[in-house]
């Protein structure tokens, strides 16, 4: 009669048998850690964007209340002699740009107020000098308001009796702002009206 002797498995064999479970657990820990790290990073970036927007909003409001509408719109820099550096004061457009991504959530609470101020400045308060300065500084750059302010400059020229300069703007609009169909329609309508009035 033969006797069977059961020999316990060596410890290294047990580790091999248990390693898939440990690997799965490790993967879960890494995944959860990655999600937590992403949330923390996003929260810190959002907080920084929020604080910057708050500072810019206060700067822009101050400029607006003082009647410096172009500064309120785009911001401005002042040289600080003791610090030997320029200090930047923000405008409403910078706030709009910070939060323009659809993934920037939750949005800045005063974003709609900033947008409303942008519209008011462009449509009611901007002067010929403001518009000319804005266009000169932003020509050749990517600025979502360049076309709108260029069209507004044409309207301001027209209101000032500078009809030929207004027509030149309206005529050049399609070539300069090919992708802004709504503004092109408005420029064409202005041009047709002026040409009709001149007959």
C-alpha cells in the first residue's frame, strides 16, 4: 500500500498564482489615481482661471466706468518703475477668451456680463479713434472681434460723413473676412444702400 505525501507549494508558486489578482488591483489603483490626479489638476487650473478672470473683470469695469472703453475692451499695460516691469490690466475680451472652450466648466459667473459689456462698447461707445487703434494693433492677428470692429469703423465713418472711406471698408470686407458670412452680408447691405443713395 502506497502512501501519498502532500507537499505544500513553495511561496514563489503561490505568488505566481495570485499575481493576476494583484495586477488587476494594481490597475484599478493606478486608474483611480489617474482620475484623482486629473480632477485635482483641472480644479487647480479652473481656480487659477477664475482668479485671473476676477482680476480682469475688476480692471475692465474700472476702465469702463472711467470712460476708457478701448482699455475696458482689450486691456492695457503700465510700466512699474520700482518693480522694473510692465503690469497688465485686463479687458473684457480676455475674460471671454479664457472661457471660450466648451470644456471650460463651470463657466465664470460674470462671463455673460463681460459679453454684454463687449457688445455695448462696440455698438455704442467705441469711437473712430478707438476702432482705428484696435484694427491697427490686431491687423494680421487672430482676433474674433476684428471683423466686427472693422465693420463698425465703416459705420462710424459713414455717420461722420466720410462716405468714401466707409465704402472702401464695405467693399474690402469679403476679401478680408471670407469666413464671416453674417458680417459680409451686413457690409454688402451697407454698400448697396450707400450706392443707391448716391444715384
